[in-house]
C-alpha cells in the first residue's frame, strides 16, 4: 500500500507568482491573476467536476485528472476560502463556490478565528485555528489512505514546503509575467531538494512535476 | 530573409534565480549556483564547442544546439566577464575562459570603465561604456543577419527585457531552489507579453521557450 502523501499542484506565472499584484478582498487573485487559470478553466477535466459540460481536451487533461486523483482532503488558507480577515461574524462567508462546491471532500481552512464546520452538498469545511501542523493532522485523518492537497495560497504552500511536509509539487507554468503578488517559494531555499519527475507540454502551459527528496 | 533577433537562453532555478545567494568575486554564481549548469556541462552539445570530447546525448542536446545556432554576437555584463568592479588596471582580467574562449564570435561586455578590445583566438571582447542601447547597436552590426544573444547575468537580461528588446526567451528550469541570489524578471511585469512556443522534457531540466509578443 502506498503511503498517503502531501501534494501541491499550483498554477504559477513564469516569474513565480501564484497571484498578481494589488490583491484585495474584491480581487483575491490580484491584477491579471485570473489569467493564471485560463488554461485550466477551458478544460473538460476541470469543467466536469464543476458541473459544466464540454471543454477542451488536450495534453493538460491527463495532468489535471492525475492532479485530482487520489486526493482525500484539501487544506487551504483563509485567503483562498475568502470572506476577508477578522472574526467570521453572525452571517459568515460561505466560500466562493455556491451551494455545491467543487471539492467533494473534506476541506480544512486555516484561520485565526473559531467557527463551526460548514457543510455544503458533499463538501465540509472545517475551520482550524491550531496552525498548519494541526490542520495537516486532521486532513491526514480525513483522507485516510488518500493524499492531502495543499490548495493554497502561496503563504500556506510556502509554510508546508518550509516545514518539509510536502512530498510532491507540480508547477503549472503559465506564459505570463505578473511582476508582483503572492510569490511561491518565498522563504524556501536549498534545504528543500527537488527531483524532476515529469514535464508535459500543453497549449499555454508547461506542467513541471517534482518529488521532494527526503 | 528572417530578421536578426535578440535572444536569451538561460538556466534558472525553479524559484527563478540565475545565480545563488552570496555571490562574490570568488564565487560569481553564488552558493550552489553552479548546480544550475550541471545538466548542460554533461552534454556533448556543450562539450564540443568547449573543445572537450564525449558527453551525454539526450533531449537537451537538440535544445542546446538550437540555442547556439545562428548566434552572431553576444552581449554580457561585467559580472559574467569577471575581474571584479572598478577600473581594469594595467594587467587587466582576460575572462574566465583561458586563451581559447568558447564564444568564437564577437562579444560585447557592458562596463563603466573604458578598455581596448581583447582578442583571444577567434573571440574578440569589445568593452562598451555607452550603455545597453549602444551595446545592442554594436552587437547587431557585428552579428549581421544572425541573432544577438544576451548572455547574462540577470541584471543585463532584465534590462534588455524591460526595454522591450528581447524577441525570444528560453528558460532552462532546473529542479533546484536557491532561495536567493540574482533573480530573473526582477522589475519586469505585465508590460511584457509571452507566448509559449515549446516545452521539452530532458533529464534534470525542463526547457521552456517563449516568444515575446510585440
């Protein structure tokens, strides 16, 4: 039996940003940040789990299907879940994704502010105030034999990378220079050894998959 | 007849550095920076123009041969040429490469300090104090119908990118996190539009080639 792994699959600009400059509550991906995801939202492999028909089929489909496969839980930062900083309030934000979020699995949201779990369709968001180690422990328990996805944003991914928890890292490198924003690998360096395990060329994106050497 | 183009082909870490942290005169590539070039120095396509026999043949060979083809002149910064900052002195530095440098073409070195041209075998180094536009004009004239390579370091490449002079950009992405050093694309951003034209998987490197959209 293969051990449960911790995985990252993230779209990144050619200059290393996972969101553009001038991020705000209204524009969480920052200036031009949504262009990081143009390649994926056009794909059948992305549209199907979002309940959408049609879509392109190209070399990225197999990459996206592989990235989605065998994931049993996701961890995300509060920025990705959304709703702004501070206490959740009486009518708390329910995420960007409507009543049927595309996760279809347990999601653990890192936050400084306590909140009861939120179930929308077959996705339950659990709000973790105990930090990244506590969130990983809960996500591993929820995922069972499956893997845990670190869904972002950059600060959350960087924290899990920096503490040596990530086993697999896939960069979807987009031909775009954002010039600022949320930078992947900030604060990481030579302590983390990568082994290239696969490169795939696809329209408008290069898929670079690495194993973190331990 | 195809117009002469300005090209960049550069090894870069997965976190976007073309040299590691703590660069010095003794260690111009910085800490672990030499690992950026492990993939290429092992290749037959690199060893042959350096007068060395043997070498590996893999998917990178065609990429390197293509990168070397049709180059008529190179522009480099003083950091790449070496010898430290300040006036050249009476017994000036003659480069890192011995009496038969691997360029075999005119090389233009950006410097603040005047110096007579230096010819070593079939490479002539011309020292340009008039700035990047003057160097490009001289390099274009020397290259004729061939292309001009912007050879580095990062600051020189970033200056030519930022002024819109680069037509083609190839990143040789190495599975390595340097965590600091000379950062490619520093100061560049959304003004520069990239179009992905080719991705090649090779042992220990991913070759990502872009056209700069004008």
